[in-house]
C-alpha cells in the first residue's frame, strides 16, 4: 500500500510535466528500506528509471543506473529535528506576540 501511494506522486506529476529527471527517497521507510525503494523504482520504470540493485542494497546516495532517464536518490533527512525547529519558531513567535499584549 505504501509503495502505491509513493508511486502516485511521480505518476501524477509526470502526466502534467514533459520533463521529470529525479526521484528522491527521503525519510522513514523509503530512506531506510532497500526493498521499498526497489519496489517504488520498479513501479516507475515506465518513466525510464532503471534501478542499480547493488547501489540500492549498499545504501549509496544515487541508486539509479548511469543510463537511467530518471535518476533516483536516497536523501538522508532528520524529520524530528525539523519538526522541533519549526515548533520552536512557532512557540517563540507566539511568545513574542503574547508578551506585548496588554501594554500601552
């Protein structure tokens, strides 16, 4: 099910665009699972994406073959850090806003 959901995005985009060149795998299961990445890339073969099985298993940054029309990349992310950063910014912005209330 997760692979189908991942495939919907590039399929929908490619219908609207004439030129798709990259497919990124970030965060969670897509970043950390060679099997999930392989399934997603096989499903995108019609776009010209050719998976380099050895690079995928090794966790290389680029997991598509050099002759692939669409390159596939594994991009490490730190979602928890980004969520914390955005939360802190909202909290600080809210604190600045509310600290000025009631003063004239």
